[in-house]
């Protein structure tokens, strides 16, 4: 009987030890659970950047990837790439405590679907398997057709949840997303203006994870993304194709040139950002005088909601129009797409406040668009200047929704704006390429 008692005792002990080790392993795995898995384009079509956050410092972060779907339990046979882990969030202070893991996949084949999982090799701990598809080409006078989804000013409350759900339902329609700044509104909770709110930031990243893990999520900074210091969290979270210290970059995708800049940093003559924008556009135009050029930023030059900045555009008292509009004109920028106004609006081809540069059929100046309709908690803007300025064409809308740009070929693009509640297309147009 005493042997039986001992056996019982030993087996209970074994069970307790097993349970404890499982708990410890689970706790560690929880700390290493990949959060906010994101794709970002680089300037090279054969690359993809993958980032994710963890609560703890993993000893062996890595990406598994293949051109076939796979089971992570077969991980030893799969192509693998070690990731770099930065403890940047803690280094930044402000109570944020996360690690950013980043890996740059190189040597990828064009127009190919890759399956991937991120995780920890030492712990044999991996995420679900996601997939993305690479671009057809980076620099090419001939456009390979593709579509992108575009919106700004989103956050976690208001209509954003509905909007994200609608975009997620059709995410396969889009080659990548552009979020036009004012990402999560993580500066609006009590006491978070300067330091940001990590919980809100992460909740937003969780909400968009079905998008960010499947198509590249390209961004520009907005005035609600400044925390901790000079957009540190924003810059390290999204890892755009520029030095992590910068907030402006360009890339080519299937024959279209995209330039994303920061309206939240100086753009005056001789400022570093102004010089960079001018050089980037000049260099592109030397290679491709007739290609489409799309500029992305947070603050509009032209809008007609009731806010002051629609009548007098300024950043820290200095006009962005005065600094940049003539540069956009000189290098034939076809579209300037922004948010900031919580509304939807577009203009005729514009220069110096005048709409005397033709129509959408081969315009002779830049067309401006505002798509600040992500659905944030501040709600839509309070109304419109009346009567509508002559340069404001199409529908002026206060809907929550998203824009879709279909880049058709070297002479035509199609645009539509979709209301996220009704799924209705509320505005659309064709733009033919203008060369001036
Ligand atoms: Fe804004």
C-alpha cells in the first residue's frame, strides 16, 4: 500500500512539475507572441520588409517563408531569415515597453505569392502562416495594372472599425494600402499627448493586422503621430523605405512613382526635406519624363471644409503651398493625395489657387484629393464652405470610407470612393495623363 501511496505522490508531483513548466513556457510564449505583423515595400521590387512586435526579447527571431503553403512544424526544411530585434520602445522611454523585430526578405521573384510565418527558432514558436504577392516591376515606362486602397485619419473608435472590416473583406483587390497619417489617435487619451498611449496604438495595429500582414502598409506621418519625440514610435513601428530617422521616402511600383513626405516637418526652401523632394522628383523625371507621379502627405493644400487650414494652409506658420506647389508643378506631379480634413473632396487641376489648367482629360497641373475619411473618433468635419469653390469638383462628402486608385496603364487611371457603411461608390472618375 505504501508503494501505491508513493506512486500516487510521485505522479502528482510529476503532474505539478509538468503543469508548472507548461505555464512558464506559455508565459514566455505569450511574451514572444508576434503582435502587429506588418509588410512594407522597399525601393527594390525583389524585397519585402516584415516587422512585428514582441513583449520580450527573443533569442532567435526569424521569418520562415516559401512559395508554397507550409506547416510551421516542418520549419527546419523551410527557407529562413533571421530578424533583427531592437528594444527601441523601451529605449525611447515614456513607459512603452516592446521590441520591434524586423527582417528584410531579399531576392524575391516578381509577381509571386510568398507564404510566411514569424516567430522564435529557439522556442519553436511561430505565428500563423500569412501570404503576400510581390510587384510585377519597379521601374518601367509601361504600367502593369494594379489597385491600391487609400485613407487617412482612422484611429480605433468612431467608424474606423466598420471601415477596416470593409477593407479587410476585399483586401485581395489591393496591391498595397496607403494610410495618409493620423494613424491611431494614440495621443488623445488623458495625459497621452506627448508620450502616446501604447494600449491604443497596439489596439489599432491589432485591428488592421489582417490588412498589414497581407499587403504592404505604407504610411505618412500626421499631426496625431508625433509621440514620443519626433514621431519615434511611428517611425520604428512602420519602418518605411528610408532611414528610420527620416519620415519621407519614394518608391516605384509597377511603373508608377510614389513619393510620401511629412507635412509635420519643415518643407521650406533649403530644408533637408525640401531638398530631398526636389532631387527625388528631378531624378525620376530624368529617367521617365512621362510617367505617373503620385505624392502622398497628410495636410492638404486645397480643401473647403470649415476649418481655418482649408483657407490658409500652414505648418508652424509657414505655407506648404509656397514651398512645394511650384516644385510639384515643375516636375509634373499628377496627383497630391492627403487627409487631415475629415472629409472627402477633390479639385480641378490647380496652381496658385487657380483652376485654369484644364480638366481631368490631360490636365496641365496637379489634381488634389482629400480622403481623411478613415472614421476617427473626432467625427467628420463640421461642414463645408458655401458656396463650394469653383475648383472643388465631384461630390464633397462627410462619409466614412476609403478610396481606390486603379492604375490602368500609362495614360489612364480610375478612382472610386466607397462608403464603408453602405458599400456604395459615392464618387468616381477617370483621369488621363497630363504632360505639361
Ligand atoms: Fe491631422
